[in-house]
C-alpha cells in the first residue's frame, strides 16, 4: 500500500503527465459553468468539544491526548483493512462471512466524521463516578446522550496506547479498554452520532469475541463493540508496536457444554 504522501505524489504525477490543452477566450468566465450551490460542508466540525469550563488545563490536555490516540488507533485499523481486507486478523475477530468494507466504513466515520456534537465533561453531572457501579473511569450522561463524563479514575487507570504491549501484558489479558485511546474509542462506538448506531456490547473478553466470530451468531460480530476494538488493537500491536509479533496473547476458547447450552437458550447477553 502506498503511503499517504506517496499516494499524493502519484496523483500529482498523473496530473502533470497528461495535461489537457485547449484554446479558450481569455475573457470567458469559467465560473459561469460552475453550479450555483451552497457549500455542502458548512457547519461541519472536526474538533471534539469540552463542555463549558468543567475541565482544568491538565484534564483537557489528557482528554485531548486520549482522543488523539483513538484517532491514531482507528486510522491504522482503517489503513490495515484497506491494504489486507479479509485477512487472518479480520477472520479471527469477524469470521469468514462478514464484509470488511462495513468495518472499514465504520472506522472511516470515526476518523473523518463530524465531531461537533460530541462533547466531554469533567463534571460528575449524574453523580455516578463513585456510585452504584463502583468507582468508574467515565459514563454517558442520562440526560444529554452525546455527553461523556470523564471521571477522576480515568487519569489513573488508562495508560498510553504506546504501552499496550509493555511489561509482558497482552491484549487478551488486559481487555479492550486498558489504554487511553481504546477507552475513548469505546465511548465513541457507543454514540450513534459517532458510529451510526446499531452497535452494542455483545461480548466482553477477547476469548468471547473469538468464539462469537466462529459460532452460530457470527453475524453479530460486526455489531460487537469490543470485537471492533480488539481488531484495531490487534493490528496496531502487530503492525506498529511489535511488528510481526504483536501481543495478542491467549485467545483460545474454552466453554463448557452447560455454559454453551445456557447461552444458546438465552441468546446473546446485551451488557
């Protein structure tokens, strides 16, 4: 796959190599041929928002770093899909019958979609940071669907994306939200305005995600938020952090017959 810079160079080269020559009257207004339309992208915003003055300077910087790592993670997952499509990584997480273009489109929406209505706050607006769910790194506001609350625990519990494979840690042992980038990625996938909706926490662990992809409910893998995260983390670790090696860890599936019957009878659990 050509790098983004190389691809741009090729496009310029094509334009220079095959010039179109024509003789025109210098007084002719080319703009007369242009359609009279409004600018379709008016109002679009590529910047995430922080709600009011809820965050101090340090908190804003750390949130910005986390979101930046999210875009780096997702952008690479998109590039890997463009290059390799339905490769072994894709089949591990999504099985053999799901369309890579669907996931590629989702990643593209996260990276390039309008972000103007996606907001974050450091105010515990629903008093949930240390509530019925325990001490948590963040949550979605029940009153403002597009608002994500970032709790104090976030800054202590989420390491940089670059440290995903350090100290013998693996993706399967840490889960899909151990880094700053992957945690914010999870938040965005839950927001219909960011992801388009139709996604949910079908499974949680890496082992469950692999089992889902190769079981009778494999069609659900493409709607599984954690699965979508695991794929991105897997190819980022394999391509960028530890090239050719990665740090996926043990993703073997071991489910007892009783557990399998219970799951099949009850359907997929929506967490």
